[in-house]
C-alpha cells in the first residue's frame, strides 16, 4: 500500500466521497488514505481456496463469506478491505455508499511481503478491537502457516498456529473447519523446505 499525497489530512467524508468515484480501492487510517495495490497470483489463489472452503460449509448457515470488495469500518477513523469477511445474522451497515460493514464475525488476511509487518501488528490490534469480531486469521503465502486468533468469553484472545499441511483449524463462531491442505491447494512455495512440506 502507498499513501496518497495530500497537503492536508483527509477527513472521513473526503475519503468516502473520493472512494465513490475511484477505480482503485483505498483504505483509510486516521487522516491518511492508502491505495490498495494489485495482489499476486499466489495471494489470489489462497483467497479463492479459502472462500471456496467456507462457501460449501456456510450454505445452510446464517453466515456469509464476502470477498475483498466488502469495506469494513474498524472505527470512526479506520476503514479497511479485508481479504475475506464472514458476517453472521443481520448485516449492519453505516449507510455510506458503497456499503460499509460494521459487524464482521471473522476477518481473514493473506499476508503479503510488503504489508506483513503492518498486518501482524497495527492492523491486527485494531481488528481485535471490533466488538462483533470473534475470530481473525492471518495466512502466509510464503509457507504453510496460519495464525488463528479467537476471542474468549473473558475478552482475552487465544492464539493457535497451523504449520503443517495436515493441520486444521476449528472456527467455532461460524462452525467451520479450515484445513491447511485446502487453503494451500495447488499453491507452490518458492523455498525448498516449504515445497517439501506440500508433499
């Protein structure tokens, strides 16, 4: 992502007006607007695999998996486009156009080399501040590694990792199982160690 030049800090209203006519998606964070660059083929492959896995499991569920075109409001000073959003029950929107979702249940990011540090620190912290959010996944595209954050009843977050192709994750908030072999189906890793892990 790269920040758009502006002599003054962007207001939320200016950002939303700009986003209405822009051909490129942008995220907003505390007065700064960031252009979303095109993702790699590997990134898109992992996203498609993951959405496909959820689609089959959510067919009879009150939950829906949404693509990266769905904008989410993290707070009044942060708007983002997660790679995958799952929302359960009645969707709540801000009324802005295009629609901005307020109540995600699960958020998923496929990490890119240029944004991995930001996604795993700042963005992760802000995502977990969303009251409706129950679970959050970070998926590496460089090796088999999925980080699973799950909100506990006491408000704390439990973190689990899957680092083997035969590993699975249980997303209790949406009653789904996510298998690493499905996420990384037909994905080729560049380094030898990770390539060996794919079998």
